[in-house]
C-alpha cells in the first residue's frame, strides 16, 4: 500500500497520526490529490490512500424534503469510498477508486459552527 499525502496536509494532526500508524508503508508527498485522478497520468494500481487538505469547505443545504423536516446540511470529509462493495452504483463514477481523506477536520468544524450560528440568526 502507498500513502500519498499533499505537502500542505503534512502538518495536520490526522496526517501525522495516519503516517505513524503505518510505519512500513511507502509514503509519497504530492502537490495536489487531484493530479492522481487525471487519466493522463500513469498512476499506480496497487492499493493506496490519499491524504489531502480540503481547500474550499462546502457546507451545503440538502434538497427540499430530504431527511428530517426543516433545514439540513451536509459536507464531505472524504472523497470516494473506503468500502469496496460489488453492488455499489457509484463504482466507476470517479477516475479511480482511491479514497481521499480530508485531514483538516478542525477547519471543517469551524465552518459547521459558523453555518449553525448563521442559521440561528435567520
């Protein structure tokens, strides 16, 4: 297995924790995780994980009549799925199947708190 990590994600505690938990795994610093999704790049086919910083944290409203009554939101702490289910309709939706874990959770939590505060003011 290979762990690719964005250079800008290296200082985050989650990145450091994951890298420590896999001491014998090959680790490769990359500029941007999306480069590994480019079909023109010959990327490895062995299992890997990508650790990245989510640049624009999107807290999005759910569609009307979705979930619980009232206003609901969602966000993505990862991209692609860590599971490999044979029946999944999402297979093939992305250019590769590598899971991307966004490591800047604290920034996501701040954005969520700000969104909640804004909603309470409305």
